[in-house]
C-alpha cells in the first residue's frame, strides 16, 4: 500500500516524464520544418540544450543538499514552466534556441531533485527500499509513453498548445510541491522511522563502512557504467531509425517498437524485480545481470532482416533495462552519506544525460565511417565489459 508521500512523488514523476516524452520528438522537427534551419543547426541547438540540462542536473544535486530540498524542486519547475510559456508566445529563431536552454536548465534541476526525493523516500521506508525505485522508473516510462502518444496530434493542431501544455503540467507540479511539500519531505515518516531506529534490536544489522578510496572507486565504476549504457541505449532513439529504413521498414514500424517497449515494461518490470531480488540480493549483481541482457539485445541487430527480429531485440532490451535502470540509482543511494543524496543522484542523471547527448553523434560517426555491424558489436562489447566491472564494486552489505 502506497502512502501519501509515494503517491505524490509518483504523480510528479509521471507528469515530468510526460513532458519529456512530449517535447523530445518535437524539437528537431520544429527547428527544421517550422523554423527552416538545417539539421546541423538543429543538432547544435539540441546539444546545447542537453548541456544545460546536465548543468541543471549538477546544480540540482548541490542545491538539494546544501540549500533546500523543496525550494530546489520549486526553482526547477518554475524555471522550466516560464521557459515553456515564453516559447509558446515567442517561438521564432534564435529566441526559441535561447529559451530552450532555459527549459533545459530548469528540467535538469527538477529531474535531479525528483530522483533525490525518491532516494529520501526509500531511506525512510527501508522495507520497500528497492520497490520505490522500481515504481518510480515504471511511472517514468508510463509518462513518456503518454507524452509520446499525444504529441503528434497536438503538434499538428497548434504550435501554441504544443508548448503551453508542458508549462501547465509543470505548474501543476509546482502546486503539488507548494501544497504538499511536508508530505513529500516525509516529515512524519522520518520522525517515526528515526524513533524506531533508536530502539535496540538483537536483529539490527550494521552497514559495513567503506574507505574514501574504495567509495571513489565505486563511484567511478558506476559513472562509467551509466555513461556507456546510455551511449548504447541512445542508438535506439536515434541511429536505429536510419538502419531500419535502410532495411526496408517504415517509420511506423520504428515508432511501434517504443510502444511495445512501454507496454512490455509494465508487465515485465514487476515480474523481473520480484524474482531477481530473491535470486540476487546484491544490487551490483542485479545490475551486472541486467547489463548482460541489455548488451545481448544488440547481437541480433546486425543480422536482423525481418520485423520480428527487431521486436525480439527490443523485448530483450526491455528485460535488461527493467533490471538495470531502477537499480543503479538505488545503489547510489545506498552509498550516499547523510545529507548527500542530491549529489549522489546527480552522478546518475549527469552521466546519463552525457551518454544521451554524445551517443547519437558518436554512433553516426561509427556507422558512417565503418558500419552499423561494427557499431552494434562495439556496444555489445562495451556494455558486457562494464557489466563485469560492476561486479568489482564493493557494495555496502550487512553482517
């Protein structure tokens, strides 16, 4: 049974990712088709947008830990909402590009803050620790799927509403934070949990402390893993569309894969995490397994000649990501010292954003200069390698 804190967090996460799924497909099309700029200009603008989002990710973590948890979330949503309102009114070039940076900065701050609140909720509910991260990841995918499904008709009907609706969504999030901030902080839960934690128990388990050097090695391994896996995963969002078109498939076939991904995640993730948590109690082992499954999905792509093989590859990827993506922030939260949740969660979102920013460009270079087969082979090898590297992480276990 979800408490009020988790319900409001899930709602905010769905709305935030609905905007992400809504706006990402629009940017390139709007810049090239409506503003009549080149693909190079569009790519450069989106690279800057990704850069400002990464800056927001970093700032969000620092502000969350050192300034104010609630005000950080309010600031991020306010900045992004105002940016979208201005774009709805002034969507000409280069004003659009400048306002897009404002939106990216605000969304980056808000994204890290939402992840950090998730980590706090997980610490306040130790009996549901991993389930909370799993639910948040599933809700994020529901939001992205809803946004992706609705954007096409709205974009064709009205440019104003295309950018005004995201602003409305973020103002809704603002109202939730301003009116239910104490619930999001989990003040009552935290008070009860702290009171209970002071009671001596013969079964109480003490975490094994890590040295600073060991902790740094852990963080480096995790950050490299996040970067590599998103460099690979971003190929599905970008260069794979060209590969499938070259194989005689259509854009409808390509977009349908993501509907299959979203629908199957709703079924697969609860099943996977129910069994995987029992079989592999250490989070690092779960991540290594998930990465192995994700990497293997790329083996099928070089020889794929019919649509069924692409569906199979996507289903394998979905199983792997359902294990990997919610577990990495859970592991980072496990390492985070008191009062550093925002900073530690920012590692995940910053390196994930960096992978998403660099992936399409690096992938296109490899595919153009060598071949798609080499691209898929390199992704497979790299993901498997970082999966093995995760086994070297010294996890905070219990004795």
